[in-house]
C-alpha cells in the first residue's frame, strides 16, 4: 500500500513536471526556448549516462562520439538519401546503440581508469571519422541544409513546436530509464554495483548487464544527436568532441548519478550555465572543473540527491514532532 | 546418484597447494559438512564449486552434468547457491530486495520486457516477492523485510545471506561458516533453518568451525587438512578418527 502510494506520488510529480514544461513556450522568448531544447537534448544523453555510471558503475568519456554518430547518421540519411527525418532519427539512435554495443564488448572488460581511457579513445576516433570521411560527412565543414522534421505540412523548425518533439523524446527516454531502474533489472544492476562476486553468485550475468546499459545509453545518445541535427539543420565535427563528453559526465556527477531525475536536473543546470557563459568558453570549463571537484568533496552523491536527502530528513523531523499523520 | 560430484580437484596459489586431488560426492537431500583447520582449503573448494576460480585439475559434476568450465552466474542459474565467509550483502538495498535480487537466477525475462514494462514484469515481480517472503520466513527475518540490509546485526546478516541464496531457488546451497559470529539464539535459528532447507529438498553443503552444530545436524563430514581430504564419513566415525584428532589437536601451532 505504502509503496503504491509513493509510486503514485512519484508519477504525479513527473506528470505535473511535464505539464509545467509543456507550458514553457507561453512564457519564454526564442533565445530561452533554444536553451530549453538544448537542455532537453542533453538530458536525454544524461539519462543514459546516469544509468551507466550510477547504476551499472561504469564510465564513458566517449558519449559525445555516439551523440555525433546519431547526428551524422540522421543528417546523411535525410540529406543524401532523402529519407524521412523521423525515420532517420530512429536509425541514428539504433546505429549509435549498435556502435555502443561493439565498443562495449571489449571495453567493458576493463575497469576504472582503463575503461575511461578506452571510451575516451573511442570517442576521439569517432570524431576523427566525422572529419576524415569527408565524402559522406562533409569533413571539417560538416553538413548543412539538413531537412526539418514535419508533421503533414507543419514544419517543426526552431520555434516552439520543436520543443514538444524534444519534450516527448525526454518523456520516452525517462519512461524507459525508470522502467529499467525500478525493476528487477535495476535491482540486478545495483547488486552488481554493490559487489560483482555476490551478484554473480545470485545469477547476474554482469558482463551482459553492463553491455545492455552501455548499449541503451548509446541509443539515447544517438537519439539526442538526431534531434540536435534536425533542430539546428547544420552539424560539424566540433560539436561532438571530448570536451562535450567530459561536460556530460560532469552533468551526471554534479546532478547525482544514482538518480536519473537528479542527473537530468544536473544536465539542465550545467546547460544553462554553459549557454550563459558561451562568450567566456574557456572560463566555463574552469568553472565546471572547479564545481566538479567541489561537488565530489562536499556532495559526493550529487547536488540534487544530497538536497533531496536533506529535505527528506527535515520533513521526517517535522512529521515526528507533530506525531504520526497517517493511520 | 550424487547431486554434486567432485573428482580430482586441485588448485594452487603460487606455491601454496590450497586444494589437492580432492574427490567427494554429495547425495541429494543430504546435509554434508567440510571441516578442517584454518587455511585447510575449505573456502577455496567452495570457490572452485561455484566457478570463482578455475581448477588446475579435476572436475565438478552437478546433477550429472560437468559444470567445471561454467561461469559463476551460470552455475547459480543451474541451481548452485552459496553464501560467503565474509558476508557480501547488498547493504544499500532492503532485506527483502536482497532476496528479490537473487530471483534473477530462476526468473529471467528479456531486456525488452523490462524496457517496455510488459505485463510479465509485474507478474514476475509478484512471484519474486513471494519467493522472498518464503525465504525470509525460513530464516526468521520476515519482520525485518523492509529494513536496510546494512542495518542488520552481524548474526542476522548471515541469516539474510542464506535467505538470499535460497532466493535463487537452488538445488544445493553452499554455506561458508554460517554460524561464525552468531550468538546462541541465532545459532539455534540457524540450525532450524538448515533443517527446514533440507526439508524442502534442498541439499546443504556447509563449511563450519562450530563442531557442536556440525555433529548435530550433518549426515556426513569431509575433513580437509592442508588441501587434502584426510577423512570422510558420518559424524560419529569422524569424531573418533585418529587422523582428524591429530589434524585438530596434534599440531596446535596450526590452529593458532
Ligand atoms: N585468492 C587467493 N590467493 C592466494 N592464496 C589464497 C587465495 N585464497 C586462498 N588462498 C590460500 O589458500 C589456502 C587455503 O585457504 P582457504 O581460504 O581456502 O582456507 P579455509 O579452509 O577456508 O580457511 P578458514 O577456516 O580460515 O576460512 C590458504 O593458504 C590461503 O592463504
Ligand atoms: Mg574459509
């Protein structure tokens, strides 16, 4: 009963949150709506990364590459093959997932720093391929005139409409992530994160569990890439570099890797900051580096997870003082 | 036919022969113990049975099948459950969830079922809860189902680990020193639990230093010393075996 009620409250919270988000275009100007779309795109990648980091206990410093792979796949298929962008975005997501699977197969045998280095390398290789396969990718100049998404005759360009596409994608990826986390799969992942030996002793195929999450996070990154490509209608290799991979990891850590929602909030926070400090780009990296260190020292579970824990304690104290409210 | 059959098992770590040429069998529905002084190789035998280490030589047969080269998680899925000498619980999870996590061994669904929340997931979840409730009741932890596992006292942690092993729906459970750190009342609970496990047709192989417990509940005992089997038989015979007495009492320096 109690668990059911808590689940109901959680879902109500999520539904209300999305309702509020859906009304944003009424209040925000075009510049702010652009930021909102970028936030949504980053949040999708970060959902997958937080599953990977907070639940599976792995790391990736190559997700910008998978993000780029999704973007390029969708851009190339829609510009050169003239396929419907809705289809090509899905194809990009699946291809990025397949790439993640192939990268994860050898890389996830590694641990800690070695895994970080291997994924970093994979990300760098992907970015180099975006530059070097210039016949397909347009080289350093990238691809422009990427077609917009359309619903019938309605063109979803950089006005409010695109925001709803991204919002829907965020909702779907959140739903998928929570389905994984709040199920036996999530339990198996937490078991593995707790102790791999014990997890294996209860039948958890740890290698496969890691690979599954890595692949799923690749799909999310690829999906985000496709959404990015058809939003800006222009992409170039610069957008998919290692500094973005690091920024994404920072979002997860600063928000709180052990909760997909907290990690998503981290993505929102850091995206806003990085957009506002766009003119001082170098300094914003210094700022992120510093905040990463500070968060890891003072709020190791992440800003939003720690905040939630403090709030919970306060509520518990108030409830205790007033006596039990329920039953 | 034996449920578990070990033949010629050997394992060295560097120069240390932890297990050498070990053969024994466990019959279905038996409670069998492996005893021996510290460092005799008991835990290593468990790790070889579960696939944590690959054996240097020898085979492990389970239910008539050679499982020697299978990964630990596969052996768990086939029905070999275990606990650890240094209890390895998932402290972040609740008591109940520790056991539910273990149902992974017997109740598996494909990844898409979880991703898209197929109805089978909810159905399996109910079964997992039932399996957990039953296992927790068996070790007497049903009232603590919602507590964080990390909050349990040492004795109950061992009992929870047994419940977790039962969550895999095993045919045999390997218990590594389940009575270590238990007080008298908890040891009694353990004794009842082990008998109840056997009454559910689950075979028990345990490593234990508490001789009172071993002599009382076991059908058969294997005695290890320095990696080799020095005796095997029912408790009454083992108690009188000269080599066993020598291994335990004759070289007090080894027991320090
Ligand atoms: N992973 C390992 N690496 C190196 N040596 C090991 C390892 N595991 C066990 N050993 C060695 O193998 C021998 C047998 O150890 P094992 O833990 O199996 O003994 P045990 O009978 O379980 O002892 P105890 O009663 O103290 O638990 C010991 O000499 C030990 O030091
Ligand atoms: Mg031992």
